């Protein structure tokens, strides 16, 4: 009786094949943010201050963080400089990768190669990672005259290569 209701069921054949499933996971970093290096009140003396760079890279993604010399980089002294729109003089400074302030933080020019060992290498964890930027402002010298009272600033470009 079943053969009359569903003709061909008794003689049905089965054909099978496989369906591939694929995903490509690419190395990626996102949500880069910074906390400024604020030297506070500067009294023409060596002054230290810290800032930070936070980023989220996919777990296992290698990256390098580079910092350029800032808007007012001074080639003869090899120092970055803060300037003021209302006061003369400059406040020279450097940014470092270590708390001892001996390892100058430099820039990356093109991905994935960074100049020397100046960029900070890291590996993504899949969560936000924060890296401290150790700053040091210098006393005035032959390259950087004493500043007049005012607010001095600079802008440093952060580059993350992955």
C-alpha cells in the first residue's frame, strides 16, 4: 500500500557529497587609544611624566608600536620639543619604552619593518593591552632656550603595525 501512495520510494537512491566550511582569520588590531604624557608644572628642570597607549589585537597577532618625533622634532639635539602659541622658547623632551628612561621610543616607517629596535613589539592577547609611555622633559640647554611662561604642547603620531 505504501508503494501506491509514494511511487518510487521503494526504489529511491541516495547520493552524498561533502560541504566544505571555511573561515580565514586575519591578524588585526583595533580600538587604539592614548592617555597623554602631562609634565604638569615645568620649572626649567628635568621632569618625568608617564602616559599610555592601549590597543586590542587578536590573540597571537604580532605588532609593533612606533612613535614619531612629534610636530616640533629638533634634528641637532635629537629631541622632541613642545612649543607655545603665546610664549617663546621650547620645552624639549623624549619618550621612552622603559621606566629607567634609557630606551628611546622611536617610529615605524613602513609595515612590517620598524627602524632598528626603536618601536615597541608586542603580541595580541585578544583583550585590551596597555603600554606605558615614559616621558622626560629636559632643562634648557644650547639647543633649547628657556621658555617664557605659557602652555607648551606637541603632537606625536602613534603608529601600530601588525
